[in-house]
């Protein structure tokens, strides 16, 4: 009975009990031995919950932990949050993407989260909601989802995390039932099904909407339109919307707006391959168990399309995601002189614009001083898609640098027949605007071609649509007295299958567009086309076969990605073969040797296979 003797209840003249962690632990030990206290610090006698409005005295160490947890949700989660796993109830170890999402929740007022299935979305949400309730004061949280069972699941996980916290971290509980919890820090959470009028008349400081895409459209649109003005009028209200995808609905509209910077939401996304242990072998097992790749894409693909009609598969999209970057604006003196807005011209932050100038300066020094020093030569490709510039479709200049393909892609080459298969295009810049008229667009294009880049090392693929002829005319006539634009830098293609001669630009029709799209898929997969710009990659994700049998965007715009599609035509041009022959002489000698060795090794294997087949 030693432990029971350690615990002492206060006498009447001692006043209200001041609880500490030590006294709580002593009481718990005593209760395990059968002691029935007349006073305790537990809500309704449940040791998992602290009673509201008790006097609790923290140690200095506990107070420091409180401050640290309040400031850093990742520390709070990894140190104190426990969840049910396959191995039982244990402390969580956040995955990288969970930390990323929680940071976004903590930092941003408006969040929207697109998640594949079974990536831990619910537990991530539950951790944040628990943290919010513990470390805030006078806040109301409204939790809603597509169905009551989902709301209850999140509430149960919040309760489980709350129960596992050390006693000194817990807020005092004043009320706890299936769909409501109220704490003595005057925070409360209410769980509801989503209805058209849900949340009306309720002061909301945090609105959490789970599986929003799966709420019927006739309910979620009126609900969102009713509740949004209340949230928008507050300076502190927060919104978190999470869901797996489900067609092109309001959730898709809000998510795409966040990605494109058209609304205040901060977008987060987690794909199936970010979960440790999920690789290609896992995917193939899931496809076998589900019955089809289409079913896999619907469950795990983060695809708003409920079909397998997307041009790029999940591995190719993953490849793009790994290269994804936010392109940045840079001032260029020659463009400044135009007195036009060119802020829509963005560059890979790792691309050195001085590479362009360096080559031009070297060429001039070589001409003036007969300098025979070898310098690395760079080749660039512009692909152009044109629109009228009245706020609808975009005019795009996609800028690529010619490079040797990555070494790991060299190793994947199954039958390299020539050095041309070892070179590809890497996106380094993009201009995208739907507000520049054709004259202003032409001036920016002329300046880039003539004054910024070296036309000797530049090829242009122009989609010859309604505005193609006008652009060419402008490039040749805008500056009649000092025009230096080289029309031959625009590549020529046959505009009809029966044409004998080639003309400037590429004219797309149903047949060659399908062929170019399939080629683009192959070149992305083999590393011969590398795209990095976020907007271009987002368009690639939704580029799909349409009812007419060809390809187009299933939502939003596809102008950026169409300039990727037309870039694939470069690899079948005579100009490409000529540039490769020249470019090969300028690359690093080690790369030259690697390419030669790879081709030679394949040739020897082929000869050996032929010999074996004969003898």
C-alpha cells in the first residue's frame, strides 16, 4: 500500500487542490491498487481526459514543452501523437509529405489538399485538428465531410490522439460526446454532415471539409456559397478542404484555381508513389487485384478523369513531378528597351542566362581576333503556340536547350542506332500570355530571336494556325530598315500529306496530332524531352484523349503542353540530325566516349546474336 500512502487528498481548510503531473501520477498508481478518490482531475472519472477548469501547475520543463509544441506542429506530432497502426497503438513518425501538408495547414489560412487513397490523409488532418484545439483559445472548429461515418472517424482519431497526450499537454474537457468536444480553453469542435445550410449561424474560426469532392454537387455548391461570405469577412478564419478526386466538380475548380494562383487557396498534393514501399511492383500487384489500370487510376491516381485516357501514365507524371520547379522572372536589358510588359517570361531558376551571352561574345572575339579556342556551344529551340491575346487562350513561347540525355536514360536505351538518340530538349524558359496582341507578341519574339539569342544556334517550331502567317510577316516587317530576323530559323514541314514541298511552320490535323502526342509520351519517358515549369506540368497531367479520338485538355488550358507536343516534331527533322552532328563535337569528351562506347557495345551484342542465330 506504499503508493496509496504517497497520494494525499486535501483537507477542507487547504482549499482547492493544485494538481501537478507528479500528483496525477501518484493518484493513478493509487487507483490501480483500488483506491477510490473523493477528488480527482479527470473528466467524468476518465483518466484519459483532464477535467475542465482545474488548477494545474506546470513545471518549467513542461512549460517549455508547451511553448515548443504550440510553435512547431511537426515536433508536437512526432513527439507526442500516438495512433493505431498495424503494430498497435504507438507514436507516429511523420512521412515527408505529411510534414509538408501540416506545415501548410499551420502557415496558411486557406488550404486545399488533393490526395491519393491510403496516404494517411485522415490521420494528418486529425493531428492538425488536435493541435489546433490544444494550442488555441476561443476558437470554434466545424468539421464536415461527405457522410456521417467519415466525420465520426476523424472525431474518433482526434479523441485517440488527445487521450494519448501527456496530462500536462491536455486542455481541460468540459463536454465530450460523439460529435462534439468542448474544452476549458474555450475551443470546441462540432462534427456535422454537410448540408446546404450547414454552418449558417455558427461562428467558424476553422472550417474543415473532408472528402469534399464526394459530397453531391447539389449540396456542396449551395453550402460553400452560403458559408464562404462568413469566412471571407473574417480576418482570422481558416479553411481546409481535403479530398480524393472525383470528376470535374467544385473541388477540382478550387484546386486548379489554387495551382494556377487564381484564388487564395494553397494547394497540397500527395501521390501514391510518395508512400514508402510503393513502387512499380506494388502498383502491378494493385492493378492485378483491382482488375485494371483504369481502376487503379481511379483509386490511387489523383486523376479527376475516371478513365485511363490520359496521355501520360503515372510513371511519366512522376518523372515530371521530380523535375518540377517554379520558374522565375529575370530582367533582360534588350527586352526592357521595348517598353513592353514581359513579366510573363519565366526561366528555370538554375538556368544561367549568361550562357547565351557568353557564346555570342566568344563568337565575336573569334571573328575579330582569329581565336581558335574551342568553346561549348549551346543550341536552343523555340516552340510557338499563338492566340489572339484577348484574355482567352494563351500565346506561348516554350524555350528549350539541347542537351545530352541523363546517364540513367542512356542505360535504358535498348537499341541505340546512332548518336542522335542520345540528345534531347530540356525546358529552360517559357513566355505565356493571353493579353499580348499579335504586334506586341511579335516584338518580344523578335527581340528574343535577334538580340537575346544567337540565331545561328536557334531553331523555331511554329504552329501554323490562324495567326502563324501574321507572326512571320510581323517578324520580317516590324523593323524594315534594320531587320535582322532570319526566316530560315523557322523550321519547315509539309502542311498536307500530299504536299511535295515544305512550308514554314507545322500545321496540325487530327492524324499528325495523334502521332505527335504519342511521340511526346515516348520522348518524355525516355528523357529526351524534359519539362520543368509547374504550369506546363499541370497541363500535362490533364492532357487526355477526347471524344473525337485526338488529344486535348480535359479541363483548363493546354497551350503550354501543346508547345511540348510540337517540340517532338524536331526529332524527325533534317535540322535535328545536322545539329546533333555539330553539337557532338562540343560536348564533354567523357560524354563523347560514353556515347561511342554504348553504341559500340550494342553493335557487338547485335553481331554476337546474329552469329549465334546462324551457327
